[in-house]
C-alpha cells in the first residue's frame, strides 16, 4: 500500500505541475457546458410569421393577436397576395404563413365551420411540425376560452409532468453531463500510459515493485479526483445557470455519477493500454466515443425511433444507461429500485474494462 500511495502521489504531482493541461481539463467542461447548453435549444421563440387575413373581422384579429402574444411567433409581414407566400419562404424571412378565408367569422357562426390554412417551411421538418402544433394549440385554446366549445366534439386537457414548461434544457443538461463526463474522463486517462511510453519513462514504472493492477489503479485515481471536481461544477451549473431541478436523492445522484466516471476512466485506461501512441489514443477517445454518445445514447434522438439493428448496437454504449438513470433521479425523483439495472450494467462495464486493462498491461517493453 505504501508503494501504491507513493505512485498515486507521483501521478497527482505530475498532473498539477502541467498547469496548462490542468487548466484545460478544469475549464473545458465549463466552456462546453455553456456553449452546448445555450446553443442546443429546441424551444420555439420569436419564429417569423406572416398573416394573410382575407376576412379582416374581429374573430380573425383576435386569433392573430393570440398567436403573436404567445411569445412563440413574431409578425414579419401582413400580406394580401397569395403569390407573396412563396417569395417569403424563398427569402427565408418567415417560417410560417397563416391564411384566413373570406367571411371567416360569419361562416363559423352560421355554419360552425371556417377555414384557416397554415403553411410552414418544412426544410426543417421537426421545427415545422412544432410550429404547426403550437399554432393549432393556440387556436383551439382560443375557441375554448371564447366559449365556442359547443362546436368542438371533444375537449382535451393536457398536463405535462416533470417538465411543465416543455423546456428543452431539461433534456439536454443530463445528456451534456453524460457527454462531458465520458469524453473528459476517457480522454484524460487514454493518454496516460501512452505518454509514459513516448516519454521513455515506462522503464522506471516497469522496474518498480508495483504490480499491473496497482499501476492501472494508480493511473486512474488522480484523474478520478479531477473528474469528480468537474462533475460537481457541471451539476451546480445545471441548477444555477440552466435551472434544471434535482428532484431525487442527491447522494444517489452523486453515486451514479461517480460510478459512471469510474467506468469512463477505466475505459480510458483500456484505450491507453492498447494504443501505441497518444495520437491513436486521442483519436479512439474522440471519434470512437463522441458520435456514438451523441447519436446512440438517447441524448438527442429517441432510441425507439431508430432501426432495430441500431437499437441493438446502442446497448453497448454506457451513456445510454447513464442518461436513463440520470433523468430518472434528476427529473422524476425516482429511487434506487427504479434504476438498479442501469447501475448494475455500468458497474459491470467498469469491472470489465478494468479487468481487460490489467490483463492487457504489458510488463515488458517488447
């Protein structure tokens, strides 16, 4: 144990002395959290809209005012010619055009049916679908508030749980925590052993009385401390900067995060043991983990919408289970009994990566 502690102290001092790298490790998660947190936003705000009101009665004006006062839309132009619609879309000035037919209020009051056409720019299909749904919802809400509900066959009351205001930051912050924890922890440790090989200091480690498992754990431990510091900063930013609540047990949340960090560090050590140089280790860490973590973990795109073969592949990526557990604890306030499977899988992966790393660690240079 004295030998292990000495090796751990040496590794920790080595990290602290490299001030520039230390600042990168500590500041990069904060910068990435700010950039991703503010840049990745699927909420609709002030989308450009044009209105073509061929009726001009009180009812169409009230509906238009209701839509514009919602905060989701911003009036770009009031048009009177149908040909202007295509020009606006081509110029990219508006995302949606609302067209009211002539005698809108009279037809609605006398016949119970009046037509309003919603034209949306579907070059971005997800955004267009959200705009149309928002507009339909505002119009339906207006009709109910004005007590025109006798013409509606069904009244629907909706309530959203765990994210009442439908803020996209609630979805992105847990994913960002997984992404940053995975990349930073894995990247930090993936170059640790390869750096010793390139610097020619591997001989000193191999001739020491340390066993392979002591060397591997000694390499992981200092980075685990730094990764834990990054985690605390990221969690605090999620609460005080982006306003994401932590409804569950804080100790359970920290335990899950620490387990995931240890798993990521173990994966980094595994990459380091099988890589011949730092460049190769960095490429595997960045390219091999960045895209799968973003695409196949449920961070942005629902896994259920993917083809079956991609859903099967997604099971091998730890971030999938971590994000599921993180959302369950953070947003839903669930306990251990609801996420024990995810915890068990992450723990199993950690032990697998550590075991393979110790097995692959070569005690000879050639």
